[in-house]
C-alpha cells in the first residue's frame, strides 16, 4: 500500500488516492498520523547506539573507526 509523506496509508489506485487527497484538503476526513510509532523507534535507536558503544572493546572501536576513516578518505577512480 502506498504511503503519504509522513507514512499515512493511501489507496493503491490513482483515482482512489486523488479522491482521498481531495477529501483531506477540503476537510471532509481527518488524516491519521503515525508520529507515536516514529517516536518509539527513534528512542529505541538512540538507546541502542549507546548500549552498543558501551559493550565494544577499545580494539573493536578502533577497528571500526579505522574502517570508517579509510572509507571516508578513499579516492574514487
């Protein structure tokens, strides 16, 4: 199913999508937002990065940073 700019559900057919967008614009129907789901996943992602960083050893951290630096400074041919 196609999604709108903020992840809203839209009809798959062109005519149905156009009718739904027209109804939203004219105020006939309210558009639902999925902001709560985005907030939940964002909080989880932020916490996951911190937990992963705490668990890494210094050797593994330097290996990751070395790979990242090589990728960043790699010259394209």
